[in-house]
């Protein structure tokens, strides 16, 4: 912006701010980034909450939605949160509140919901006007002490109310329920843990501040997820993650084998990994069944009700359940990796990736701060009450004079403050120990002292006449003695760090009784185990071996017909006809060559059956070019791959296998060329024929073996390109196929024998006019 910028009419030029655009954008983006980090994405290490969750709980407390009280409409709750504390969308607030009530998302729900709050299938909660909520016992416990100055309060967004900066949180909630979020340039991901184990670790850290990491990991062996499951991460991996604050945990579904009799078994999954939607998991398993990616799996059924029950049916009795589950763990979300990134706000201000020890230490330091603030607040209240009690006891000792002042003095409050009063001398703890403040005959009265304070005079003036009984006097003395004893204890507590940690430990033990392993739902749900790694099972071992005939038509439709069928008996769609007919077995794989030089792999067992016309090959692989060749894969075999311009090389069949739908590029093509030939090496010589009908025979050894490339020139052509190529044994001669299925052989090939790259000689008499050694429909 320049100094001569044009201002709208009526604007004050003195308000114009000139600064470089780079700095202006940088400062504003930094402000946005800090706001996202501190007020939206990262939780506070002290109470484990983000501002939206903290405000939801506080608003529900203000609405008096205690665990023992009634429910209120969720729309009312989200409306109060939005209007009073969190000026953002009500939909986002309701989603955050609903998540706090989902026992499959949070280990210890902070909100108790009534109505449809979603389910493990991934269904969303009902609208806020249909559901009701109140605080859970733990949600209410997180706010214990707010009325006792336990934490700082700050003005809300419009300054009309106050809200807590952080909650007192009597338990390590950050690790108990975990958290996740994405900020600007940083993120956090903390899995939930078992509260009983966390409290046990805190108690041990209070006893031994220098507690070794090994002992800490014995107390907290790993996360505890609300959906259970089996944690199979190695102990050393867990230790490293907790030590650095970054890592991941392998979590598997829990399963068992059900015997159905007669040797028939089925696998039942009873617990699925954390944050995996059951409906999407079922869809993935059904896709595996449909595409036959794991042929050993025959069917999947969802028999879940209130609990999870997913039935997996093996294809045959001989299939090992451990082997089948091992493959499913690799192919589906029955096994997931749960990330750990303990990036949290220390003291609510500084983002830091913390270790497990640092997070627990931040919680304990917070509890000590809360204890100190509550103790000082209680001490102030005791002092105020003792001041009032002192004035009331003075009134009992000098009752006649007090009554006289109240009855006749024009300003009784000032007179009460100015009078020198006799002071009480006795204490009592019960009626039997009662000693009248008026000393017996012969004993000296405590000398007069300074007059009453304003607070004491006000308390006497507000005292009711019925309180002038002897019993009331005794109760006041007992209350004073009890408060003095409590005050001594608080003073000692604030002065002794050891007493403070003892008090914190006592509070933790009380929380452990309320929410620990013996409380409902407090026992550990996720078990730890060693991953039983299953060896990679060969694809062929999972399939029942049967002969089939693979048919690929000119229009690109493919199918696998049972048995070895003669080409003449195969039917096609109108206008379509055979392109390749290959005799194979269900355990085989097809190698399909595209004109773009890519080789694709297709499992025969996954092909549609022969009852219909098949399915388009393009639906099975990412084929974006015409198919020029197709072969049954031979393990350990070799192929000659060549372009229509006559360039090629020898390719290992094992290297030609592709693991993805996109296939594998093997032949680099110049502009205008196309891959055309994929021929098995079954002899010691190569025979090639060009479009000019010239034939050249040369040793296979003259062709290089490569994994990918353009290759070398097989035969020189003055005009046209390469029509066909095959391999042969020189001693047996060359055989080609004639019309009508007859064959012809040329035993002496000395006339056509030469070196690779030569032009060759005209084809033998009677060679087919299509310049091909064999018909493509008869391949295989």
C-alpha cells in the first residue's frame, strides 16, 4: 500500500496504516496459526481437554446436569455453549458433545447420552433436537473444586461471563481418553489408556520421583482402547514410542474359532480395532470375497447385535484359521496401526512433544497447584469464619452490655466496634467439656481487648434472639475449635511439600476407587500379545486346482470356462469373436501385454465363470491400450517381448509379474511403435518374419536378457515391420499351422539361418499369407 492510496470519502487519513504486504500477511497468518494451535487442535496437558470440550462440560455444569439429575435436550446444551462460551457453529459443538458420549470412541465417556448418539457402524447421531444428555460421573469429577478457586477464570468471548482456563481434573484425563487434532504445521494423536494403570503410575511417581522407565512401562504396558482388540506391538516398540512421544501401535481384531461339527469351522470376530467403522470393514471383506483376492475366504456375514459378531467362513475344512487371519490382517482393517504423537500444550501455552513421563509429571504438577489454591481458598474462608465466631463469643460473654448498646445507642454498629470487650478463654469439643466463658468466682477475667471489627459487629447485629441459648454458645465454641485445628493442618500442608504429595496421593486413591479397575467398565479391555506372524502362503496353495479355458474376446471380455473347451464350441456376444483362447488351471496367472508396453497380471481364479459372456478386462486392470498378447505364466520361464518395429529382448517371466492393477512397464517404445509380441522361449533359436514375408532364424543367445528397455533389432526391414516371432530347436526345423488345422514342417533352415539384425530370405513355399507361425486363438 502506498502513501497516496485513495480513501473512501469521509474516512480519516490519520487512520491509514502503511506496511509491506509480506509482513501484513505473515503477522495475520501467524495469529491464525497460534489461534488454531491453542484454541482448537491441541489439548492441554493438565486436564487433557480442548477448549470446546472444556466449555461443553462447564456449560452443562452451569445447567446443573449432574449425573444424578435429569437429562436436557442436546439442542439446549449446544445453544448455551455457543451463546455463552464458544461462538462457533452449533453443529460442530453438538458433534464434539456427541463424541464425548460415545463409548466406542472415548474410553471413559464424559457425557451420558439418551437417544441415538451414533454407533460403531459409522452412523451419525440423531439431530440435537431428538437427543438428551447430562454429565457422567467422571465428567462432573473433572470440575471438582471450581467453586474453591482451584483454577483461574477468564472472561468469555464477549466479557459478560467467566469460564475456567483449565479444569481441576483429579485424574490424568489426557492419557485416559486420548486426543487427536490437526493444527497448522503440527498435529496430535494420543490413544486412550487404562485409568487404573495411569493412577497406579502416578502414585508410584509420587513415591519415587526418579522412577525408571522400565518400571513405568510395567505399570502402563500400553494403550487400552474402548473397542478392545489385541495389541501386538513389540515391547521395545512401545517403550521407544513412550520414551520419545512419537510412534505407532499395531492393533488387531479379537477373534475365535467356532466348531460347527463334522470338521466344519468358522471364524468369529468379536472385537474390531479402534476407530474402524464396522460397516466399511464388512464392505472391504465382502470385496475380498467377491474379487477372490484371498481365495481361502468363502463368505463373510455380519451377525452383530449389541455386540460385535462378524462371521468369516473358510472355503474348505483344510484351511488353517491362523493362516487365513494372517492374510486378512494384511489385506483389511482387521489390523491397523494407531499413531502416537503426544504433541500437547504445556501449561496451556507451549506446544511440545512429550514423553509419557513428562505428561504424567505435568498432571501431577497441576494437581499440586490445584491443591495449593484450594487450601489457600479454604484458609481464607476459615479466617473469615473465625473472625465472625470471635465476635459472637464476645457477645455471649458480654451479653447484657451488647443488648444495652443495641437497645439504646443511636449507632449500635459503631458503638460495638469502639467498646473494649472482655474476651472468652475456654474451648470445648463436646457438651461434657463445656466451660462457660464467664470465669468462676476467684478467677481473673481476661483483660479487655481491642473493640470488634466491622465484620464482627455486623454479625452480632444480624444474630437472632433464639441463638442466645447456652447450646448455641457451646456449638460456636466447638466450631471455633474445629476450625482452628483445621487451620493448623492447612498451614502445615502449605508449608510441607511432603504433606502436599500425601494429600494428592489420597485424592488419587479415592479416584481410583471411583473410576479404577473395580468400577463398572474400568477393567482393561485391550490385551497385549505377541504377533503370530504367518508365513506368506503361495497364491496357488489357496486355490483348488482345476483345468479351465480362458477366453478373451476381440471386444475385451474375459471369462474362465471349466475344463479344456475346444474354441469352436464357444459362444460370444453379437459382433464379437475370439481373440485368445488359453488352456490353463485355476492356480495359474495370465500375463497380458498392452500395446503401450505394459504387462499386466491377472489371476485365473478371479475370472468370472463361463456361464455368461464374462466381464470386461478393463474392470480388472488399468488397461488403457489394446491387448496385443496374452500368455499363461510359467514360473522360471523366459519370454521374448518385441514391438511391431522389430525391437525386442528376452524377459524373465517372474520379473514380468505385476503386483498392482497398473501393471508393469517392460518395453520402452519409440514414437509410433506398439508392443506386439510376447512369445515363450522354448528352443535354442528364434524365427522372425516381417511384413515383407522375409524370414530370419538366429540363435536365442544373440538376444539380451533385460527387465525393461527398448531391446535390440531382431530383423532388418526395408519396408514394413515385424509380423510374428517364435522360438524353435534348430535340429527339429520350423513348423507352422495351415488352414484346416494341419501343420507343415521345414526341416532344413540353413537357407534362412543368419545373425540377428539381418534382412532374411523369403518365407518357405506354402507359408501362410497372414505371415504368422500359429493362430492366436490357439495359444496356451
